[in-house]
C-alpha cells in the first residue's frame, strides 16, 4: 500500500516546533489535495495546513495540543484509498509513542518540570508542562489539579481553569520579564493582577492563544521602554486629490487598489533613511542601527486580533511595489495565510486607525523596535491659508500623525523632527507624479 507521511512543516526560519491546535480530519477520512488537515500554532503565527495529496487518513500520530518538532510525522495518508484505521491497541501504542516524542521535543525547554516529574507517576502533556512552567506552577500544585482527560489526565483546560481560580486567591509569582526579544530589558516584576469578581450574569471568555500573546507583548513593551507620544497635523489635500484622480487608472494598470497606506509607508521609509536612530533597537547599553528598513503594518483580523506583517526594504520600493506588498500581506493576514517569515524582521511599525475613523492615539511600540506611527483619519476641515493677497479660509484635507517612541534613546527633539519630516513629505506630495 502506497502511503504518504504528513510532517510538521517548517513555518519559518527560526521556528523549530509547532503545536497542533486542531485536527480537521480523523482516521478513516478521505481527503483531497488542498483539504485542510490541521491547524498549527507557533509563537509567531497560526496556520492551517492543507493536504498535499489525495487519499485516506490511516493514522494520526499526535493529538491536539501536542508540541511537535519540525519534520516529525504527524499523520499517514494511504494513497491507494485503502482504509486502514489502526486497531485500538496499536492506537494507544502510537499515542504513547507520540507523547514520548512530543516530550522529547520539548525536553530541553522544560527540563525543570521534567526533573520534578521524576517524582510523580502522572503524565503531563508538553503543553500542560509549558503552561505550568510559565505560570510557576509547582509539581505539588500540578498533582493537586483534577484532570478531566482520559484516566484523570490533566488537560489544557484543567490547568487554565486552575490558574484562573488560583490568580484570584494567590499572590502572583515572580516571573521572568519576557519570553522573547527585548534581551536588554532590566528584569521587571510582574505585578499581581487585581482580583476580579464574577457576578451573576457576567460572561467569562477565555482569551485565545494569539490574544494572550498580544496581551503579554503589550505589557512587556510598556515595561521595557518608556514611551512618549508626539502628534503633528498634516495637510494632505494634494495627495488626496492625486489619489482620487489616479486610483481607477492605477487599479486598471496594476490590478491593485491604491489606498493611502502605501503613500504613508513611502513617506515613513524616506524619513527613516534620514533618521537612522528611529530605525534601531536597544540591546543592553548598545543601540543596533538597522541596515534594512522593514516597515510593519498593523492589520486588524476578522477575529478581532491584530498581526503585523512586514514590508521589507520599503525604501527600495516604489508606490506600485508598496501597494502590491501591502495588499498581499493584508489579505494573507485576514485569511490566516501569512507565512511566519512575513511577520519577522520589522524595524518600524505603522498602525492606521484612520480606517475606523479615529483621529489621534498613543500606540504601543512593537518590541524590539523603538518607534511606531499611528495615522488618523483624513478629514475635510476649514483651514487658514496664507496667500499673497492675505489670509483665506479654505476646505482642506487634514490628518493627525501620532508617533510613540522609546524615550531611552529618542529625545523629543529627534522624535518631533522625524514626525514633522513625515508630515512634510506627505504635504509636499508631487501631484504630477505619473503612475
Ligand atoms: N483616512 C481616510 N481614509 C482612510 C484612512 C485614513 N487614515 N485609512 C484608510 N482609509 C480608507 C481607504 O483609502 C479605503 O477607502 P477607498 O480606497 O476609498 O475605498 C478605506 O478607508 C478602507 O481602507 P482599508 O482599511 O481597506 O485599506 P488601507 O490600505 O487603508 O489599510 C490596513 C490597510 C491593513 C492597515 C487596514 O485594513 C487595517 O487593518 N487597519 C486597522 C489597523 C489596526 O487595527 N491598528 C490598531 C489600531 S489600535 O493603534 C492602536 C493606538 C492604538 C489605539
């Protein structure tokens, strides 16, 4: 019987493992090429993985929530269409093998939990162990948690439930400042959360994994770098008129719609080239000035989460290239189809809350970058214009630009000059530009 092994894909250069968060198929199912097989989550991004072949799923070797190394076989597809579902005994054997493998994969990361596990006969999945480690749950505590899984096994939901209750009754443990990036940060003690009372009629919603990552990242960024925010107003009448005049022709010629974002990105990339300190990261007592100008764009996803794909070498691209990159990345982000590499390596971020009508904001820096620009809505406003024949009031298109920056290395003068430069570039947009 010809068979095909489905392996854990490599979802990015630096990614060595992934957690299977959902299987869309079960043993015995017939699949066609491109049918979704499973969802995998890394600390960067979630992806749905399609079947590369037609066939019948004969074996699934890892259950949901398993952390699996890149290249490990996850499932077997019979290419002859022969259904060969494993017998129960074989199944449990393979399950044990899977667990053993999964444990090996996460061994180095979780050595202290593994160490303590020697004292216990109970099995804990790699995911449960990772959560326990991150939340400083001791073995004694783990042992005390009632498991709802087969044979009383502690599942993810059991430990999360336990932590939710524990959070309101126990003082918070000291934790490491952050799991990733900001290597230079001084250690910061996580503050005990305020106890939350849940009243009758209140609804408790568990954050999904991505939301938890975002939440941690936001707290970490605020702890690591003291942010300040400066705001300027820009008169973008010329560029609005240029876009209105050219957007249909642009779409016809290049097959892509041009919004204001590529123009903002172009202005940012030009200004970053002139202000290299804003395109840097802090590493202890050192400042790493980045050679590449890689502009991250905050994209709102339909599920309410936010992701920041990166337009690489933005200063080397014209408006057509920037438009194509933006649309491709935004669409992929909205459809959960971003390659994990697409969200790595950003050196500066733009968040366009003008899309939903906001005017000014104080965005949080996307670590380990040192600045982030928020673009407000472009609106028509009455403005005083100085003309050779005196001042006049005219209707102009105006917007606010807000820049949050890391005050450890960027002073108000530099941050303000950089921000004003972006506004000047936008205000002086060349309306004779051809597409
Ligand atoms: N002014 C006026 N009109 C705008 C603006 C602004 N700032 N931004 C977008 N638009 C228009 C845009 O030109 C489109 O109009 P038409 O071309 O005439 O059809 C329309 O609004 C829709 O634009 P769309 O959002 O689809 O595309 P755009 O390229 O402008 O933006 C995106 C792409 C991926 C940035 C955007 O879709 C998105 O996801 N934005 C939300 C980003 C976000 O949630 N950021 C976090 C905000 S929270 O930062 C934050 C400080 C704290 C509060």
